[in-house]
């Protein structure tokens, strides 16, 4: 426990070297967003000629350590115990902080998943340092070895560059889905230091008593998304969007209020508090285009907006703007696709 | 035995009305209306719904400018029993470390605490780091990102939303619980409670009340600094107007560009 103590500047910051990455694991594998951290961590480490050290906490860590090695870690350290099998904040933060004390990393990156954020701030307080949340751009000043942590603020309108000059490690969490998963290597040159530990019982104060897995639907992997918002006016609107999505071989997405009123399940939600998606085609029907929605879909290749309000904000984020009632436009869309498909079929038959 | 609950709330500029001062690169709070951070309202509701069932006493703690007492009074108007506002020049410009430190110092000073509620994040700094930071300063466990919280047989049971599912966690108090935005439907104030709240008033504490040095909090106590702010340039999009009668043409264009696939699928 840290106690009521300030974040005093770190005494010999020059002694801190290397880039640390926390590897979050689920069901025996490293989560994708942590692999992304290996990618950006390695990039930063290479720029300053340092090592990438990855940190595992859990049980049966060997396969995950090997996985980390294949993705490019120079060293994997880990604390292993049956008591660490489930994610529990206090013991996880304890071992992370212990490895920080031992290894003295200059930079420490964690994927900004819910568990990642749960942990990051506690590790930072334990180490009496700062942490920048949810970065989308991460770089390093190669001379001073200062982390340049950039995070979007004010409804994603502005990018703030945040520095932590006098404290070590310089910590950041990074937004999932922004950085690239690195290519796999043979992973032979990775140093391993996985230790069996005895967890102090006073650190075990919560118990995971159940888990309900998501029922397989993952909107982030869809190539085409047809999203609906409050403009649908009723739950049945999603049935219409479902037909369009199925004609296109895509899936249905939603704005947050459409989820909140219960028209569709939360795993369909796109945006700041939903999922960030980047499909080939994103169709937004009856969505106004508020910043919190836009941030989740603006990376899409092509965006079509359908909105009856000529001044809807969504227009300026769209490649094509259908300024009309979606109940007229969507059926027309479905019809148009069917017609083309019919024609193709006829041509194939006659050919 | 009365369950002692603390709810940490923050008054934030209404996210729909925020402007950024180009010189100081900070939020121009003068222009926007100030409101109770939405997730904190959900956190309060979670606390109140426990108080509906068991003997509990709720204290609101907030760090902010003097006018933040409005947000605290609003919470009391909904059923919180006591309000404490940490307000002092020394607190200004804090990042999450000293914010957590000041709040943890205040909670320690309150004496006994069983449950400490916070929102998942604030709309103005959106880090979600303050709740867990407080838990660390106090040396207690936390259950974050909950959409439901129950208190039964001396245990807190929280359902946490994770990327791959919902995790059900059980812990004994004291524990910090952070609540998702939209986790519940916050109740309204009642006239009666509102009047009581105004009569009771909000206690204001300065740095002196916390028993920690002034250099530990606020800007001076913050390990991070904002070096620069840049407007994010959006990809320019054409917003080409398409009338409903032209959708057929649009679909052919998309098919031609390989954006959509119109091969009749095998049935
Ligand atoms: C902290 C925070 C996080 C948030 N996270 C998210 C998030 O992750 N995702 C998200 O989406 N939102 C999020 N929001 C909410 C966001 O601010 C907006 O409120 C929301 O995106 C608006 O949803 P909407 O466009 O469906 O509804 P509205 O804003 O009500 O827009 C409805 C639109 O439909 C149009 N319309 C109405 N009828 C028709 C019709 N017949 N045909 C065509 N158009 C029609 C209207 O012109 C209007 O533009 C968040 C908010 C906060 C404060
Ligand atoms: N100044 C503050 N005063 C009281 N509570 C706060 C303050 N800042 C943050 N919090 C609490 O911590 C949560 C997370 O805030 P943040 O880390 O700023 O995203 C908020 O939802 C509040 O419950």
C-alpha cells in the first residue's frame, strides 16, 4: 500500500532504461491490444537503442511468454502462481511494481483495456509516477529519452502531448486498435525470467465468482457495417438495417442511445464507449454525428450518411450524404443491390 | 451497523458546450454550463440503491472550484447525507496522481468508510484513473467498470464489463467501485431533500484540513505536464449529395470500386 504520499521526482532518472510492456492475458493467450503494445514498444525501444521487456502476471505462463517472444520481446519477466490465475488488481499491481523496482524501466506501456486501465493507475501510484491515459500517438525524444504521450481530448477534437519528465517509469496506456500487431519472428533470442511466487494472502481480497462470455459477436472484424441511431425511431428499424447489412454481407452497428433505449445489444455500439471500427464501408442511418460516435467510425474507408436533417453533423464526415428519410433510402438501397445481383445472375446464366 | 459510503463526484463542463482556450490550451469553462459528470450520477445511483435497502450513510466528496458545491447539493437533493468540497488554490492544475491523493486524504479524514464509489471516467479528463488511484493510496481493492453492484451478506458483488464478457467479482468492504456511464437510471432530486440539502449546506475543506503539504497537490504535485495541444485534422470527405433516386447509381459505383460485393451468393 502506498499510503498518503506524494509523487516525488525520481532520484536518478538516468539509471532507468528499457521499455516495459504489460502483457494482458485472457484464457491462456495474450490479448490483441497487448500485442499492439509490443509493436509500439519495440519501435520506441529501437529508436533509443534499448530493450523491450514484457511483463506477465498469471499462471501457466510459459506458452504466453513464448508467444511474447515470437512477437518481438527481448526479455519476458513474469510472476506465476495459481493465486494469480484470475485478474486481481492488488496482487497484479504488486508484482508489476516489484518488477519496476528491480528492472528500472524508463518507459512502461499498457493497453488501455478495462483491466489495463484498472491496473495502470495503481502501478503508477505505487511507483510514485505519472501515467497518461488512452494514447493514440506515442513517440520518444531520442536525446532525452522522454516519452511523448499523445492523447485525444475534448471530444477527440484535440491531441494533447503529455510529458512526465521527472518521474520514472514514464507510463502510458494506449488505445486498443490504434497500433499495429507486429509480425511474428522465431523468438529464439528472447531471455526468459518467469518466477514462481507465493502471493501474500493479504493481497487477495477479491474473488472472481463468475464470467459470462460475449456471445461471439465482434463488430470490429466486420468489413461492412450498417449502423442505426435514434433516428430509427423504433426498435423495428434495426430489422430494416439488418436486411441491408445482410444484402451487403455486413453487420449491424448502433449509436449509444440506440443501445441505451434497448433496441439492440451493447456489443453493436460504435464510438468512444463502444467499439472503434474501421470497415471498408460504414453506413450511418439516423445518426447525428456527435464526436463520441465519430471517433469510433471515422477511420472507415468509405462513409455513407443517411439523415433527414440537411445540417446534420454526420454530413461532414461522410463521403456520400443521402439527405432524406432513412425509411425511404434504406429500402431503395436494398432494392438497388438486389437488382444488380439479379442482373449478374442473369448474365451468368446466359453466358 | 451503518454502512459508510463515499461517492466521489466531479463537476464538469457540459461536454456538448466545451471550448478550448487557444492561449492557455485549457478548457474554457466560462463558456460551458457546468454539470455533474454523468458517470458520477450513475455511481451515486448505485450507492443510493444500496441505501434503499440497508442502513447506510452517504458522503459526497469532490475536489473543485467553489461553485462545484452546486453539483454536491444536487447529489444531496437525491439522497446523499453529507457533502464535502475540497477547494483551495493549491489543488488547481492537478493530474490524476494528486487528485487521487487529495481525495484519499479527505476520505481518510472522514474516518470509517466501507464502500467508495466513483464514475468510470470524467467527460473532461476521461482517464478513469482517479478511482483506482484512491484505492491504491488507501491500500484497498477495487471493482472497476461495473454495470451492476449489489451489497449482500457483507459482500459487494459487482458485474464488470470486459472486452470479452462480463466478470462477476465479490469482495468484502472496504472497496472502491467504479460505475459505468449509463449503468442505471439516476433518480431525480426531491423538493424535500433539496431543501434539506440547502439547510445542511456543503462543508468546504482546504489543504490545511487534509494534513498533507500544499506542494503535494495541484499542479506542483503533478508528475505529468501538458506540453502542447494540436487540433486533430480530420480526413477531408466530400459529402457528395445523393438523392434517393440516385441510390442505384451509388450502388453501381460502389460495386465498381470493389467496396461492395454484388456476386449473388451461393445458397
Ligand atoms: C462520455 C460519453 C460517451 C459517449 N459514447 C458514445 C459512443 O460510444 N457511441 C455513441 O454513438 N454515442 C456516445 N455518446 C453519446 C453521443 O454524445 C450522442 O448523444 C449520440 O452519438 C447521439 O446518438 P444518435 O446520433 O443516435 O442520436 P441523435 O443525436 O438523437 O440523432 C438522431 C439523428 O437521426 C436523424 N433522423 C431522425 N429521423 C430520421 C429519419 N426518419 N431518417 C433519417 N434520419 C433521421 C436526426 O436528424 C438526427 O440527426 C457518448 C456520450 C458521452 C457523454
Ligand atoms: N476532482 C474530483 N473530485 C471528486 N472525484 C473525482 C475528481 N476527479 C475524478 N473523480 C472521480 O474519479 C472518477 C474518474 O475520473 P477520471 O480519472 O478523471 O476519469 C470520476 O468519475 C469521479 O468519480
